């Protein structure tokens, strides 16, 4: 080759490289402009104080940017490379990386009984099937949830991980491997298994074997962050109250590995690059990464499933996996499109921003052409009434009063015969409509990408899975747990007690009353006292739960004294039927009064039964009998 030809070819290569670089820069600029518009729109619409975003593709950072404020009062802006956001359950990704490292080292086995590795305590073995790491990683250990004790008031309330796991051990509700029910406890337990086999504290292990190799120098799992500089860099969290953004204290997670991490968008970008990199690195080998990205548990063949640690997401035409992270105040999403070698991280610092984060992810998918036209109607619904009912999340608490949230968070499924569509209604979200496909019990969302897969027991529909929430199964609620049934019953009990309190005690002690003897006065006094206690119970319960943030962060503990009211009521309520019998035998009270007081006695007996069913009793009582 002549020198002239060599020079010419070199110039061609340089021109192509320059053209490619210019195209890449233009694409990056267009992406930034697009995200600027999307983020600013959603921040304004949701009154979100601040947000942070990062995008990676083909092993390089495309964008890392902050929006709004990390501290509104001080005017401190969000800086994607400096400001730490609380990423909630994205912390679990660090747990699963650590678990895979120990599996690679031969110290942990996916299918061994977790009790094999536990030395300080043991998991309850009353269920005739052991819990394994595979169950923990796919959220199928069959454990109840524990939201009540997930958040604590401050650093003094934090305990060593093994102690917290032992004290907060949840009840076993299902056979492992049979029901998907998202489990913070399961992730924290997996982290403790890493502690056990590595003989290292969890935070120390993550620092040395996960964060340091990935150069995630602005990430910490410690609460609060270990250094003053890092602590000062953490974004404040905000709650929207009456249209104003109110700053709330740092959130402390008792099961720390499940949600304690604070990180910058730039550091999460480094994590996404590692997960998308198919080659072996200092952190994980290629097989471990594939396991983290490949479906390991499918609740339904046509729905999103779970990998060993992540879960598939309906976020467009190309297959996506990732993890969400929600504390009370922060909402985050990390989504990976492995076939496109593309990753997105979004986090916002205001309690009302969860849907805004999801909408940013959906807009990003559309921008990249990953969101095809919604599926068309396949066939008319033959028997829509078969699916109608109320369905409760399998992620639930059973052993304490937080069981009350089961009907509150349940999903209502109704049938629109005019359009042959199912309608799903969930509190705080817009209703979604679904049409049946040619396959039995499989539905597509109208105008969207979600799918429902119903399952049966015999001839009856017993529940469903959804692609939008692959980590939680939904089961048909029994009559006693239906929201409408409980509301009607509660209104009846309150009305009967309120009428007794307002009307009958006064007339029972006046000379105008038909009957003024001792049995009548005794029953009126007894009924009035019962009414005060019952109504006081409901008023206190309602006012304590009116502020969700305060309730979860400490308000729930104030209910402990209130839950003694049903215990005090027990002897009084059981005295009511006996007093009512005396009045029926000897009183001159008119019929409606005697009937009312008698019905009140039965209503309050049912109230005690309700307290037992929903565990609204003191912990000391529940610990003895549950």
C-alpha cells in the first residue's frame, strides 16, 4: 500500500469515527432534552421536590442528571454525581450479588435449607418443606410481610441484623415455592446468610466485595451514612401535606439489607453497567449475571416472571428486568433491557411521586421504540361474572393489627357487560380495563401492556397474577375479609353504640322513663360505658392512621394502649346479656328500648370477635394465643 493510500484510508477511518462520535453526541443531546421535558413535567404535576436520573448503554454512561432540589429550604440542587437518594428495595440487588458471590465460592447452595447456615437462630419448621435461597430470591418462601416493624424511629432503635431477624420472625403462611409474596424479611435473611458464611458484618462485606470493585464510592448501606460528607450529601425526603412539601427525617430501616442503601445516580449507573456486562468481572462471573437476568420463576407462562433477584417488567416491546425501590418518601426504579444493553435509573424524593416515576419509565421506553401498539381485542368475554370479586394481596401481615390493611389494599374486579371488559380498581390508582384473549383466563389491558392470568381451584376462580406486579399474587378474599362487608358491619356497630350513648342513658335516668328500677339503671350505665369504650376505640384507630407517614414511623406504637380497650370490654360485654335478661323479665321499658339494648350486647360480642380476627389486641395477648 502506498503512503498516499495509507493516508487516504486513515482519513476515511477518522472521518467515520468523527461522524459516529458526532452522531452519538447528538443522540445524547436529544436524550437529555427529552428527559428534561419529561422530568420537569412530572415534577411540576406531582409537586415533587427533586429527582435524579441516569442512563447507560453498551457499557457507557449516556446521561446522569439531577432535577429540582435535594433541600428545598436551603436551595440545594440535586446533582446526579453528588446527591445520594434513598433507593429503597434496589438495595436488594446488592444482596443478590453478594449471595451469587458466595454461591460461586461454594459456601452457599441455592437449594439447601437455610437453617443449615443459621447458627444464632432457626426458622420455624412447622411447615413440612424447608425454605431455600431459591425461594428467598424469587420471593416464594411463604412468609407473611412485616411492614409495621420495617421502619424505626432512629439509629438507637436499630439492632444487629441477626437480632432483628430473630425478633421479627414472620409467620409461615404458605408452602415454599407455591405463592409469590414479596418479602423484605427474605432478602434480609439472605444477607445474614452471607454474614454467616463470610464471617463478616453485612455493611463491611458490601463495602469490600461489591461497592469497592464497582467504584461506587458515593453509595452506602449504613444508617446514617458513615461519613459526615456523605451524610450531608443525602437528599432530604418530603411529604406532601395540604399542597405543601414538608421535610421529614431520615428514614431508618430495621431490616437494613432490604432497603437501607443511599446512592447517587452515577453509582447506580455503574451497577447497571455491571449487570448488563455479560463477561466475567471482579464482582461476578458470566453465569451468575445470566442467572440474575434470566427468569427463574414463572407464575404464568404468558406473564412476567422473576429472576434470581430481579423481576421482569412490562416496560415496552423488548424484555425488561429490574427492581423498584420505595420507602415512605422516596420512589425509585432501575430498569434494564438486556437485549438492547440499555439501563435506566430514576428516583424522586417526595412521597406522592410513585406514579410519576413509573410514567417516566414508560415515556423512556416509548422514546427508544420499546413500546409497541397495545394488543387488540381478541375475543368477547363469555362469562365475565366468573371473575368478579375482591382480591387481596398475598403480601400481607397476619399476626398483628396490620392485618387490617389486607382489605384496604385489596383489588376490586368488576365486569362491564356492554364492553365485555374486566375492570380492576385499586386504591390510589386509576381503574384499568382488560379484555380476554383466545386463551382461557388470560387478559390484556386495554390501551396498555399489562396482562392478567387467573388461576382456579376446581371450577372457581381463586386468584390472579399480573405482569405489572409479578412479585405479588392476588387471592380472592373470603366473605369475612371483604372490605364492603367489614365497612357495613362497622357502621352498624358504631350506629348501635352511638344511639345508646346519645339517647337511652339520658332517658333511663329521668322520671319520664317507662321503668326506672335498678336493673334498668344498671343496664343503661353498663351500655353507656361499653359505648364509650367501643367508640373511643374506633375514633383513636381512625385518627392514628390518618397520617400514613406518622403512623408507619411511630404512630402505630401509640395504638398499643388502645388495644387494651377490647380486653377491658370483655367482662362488661359478657355482663350485658345477663343484664338484658333481667330487664326483659321485670322492666316496664318499652319494647324498642329493650330490643336496642339487647342488640347492642350482641353487636359488642361481635366487636370482640372482630378484634380477635383482625388482631387488634395487645402484643402480649397475641403472643400468648397466636
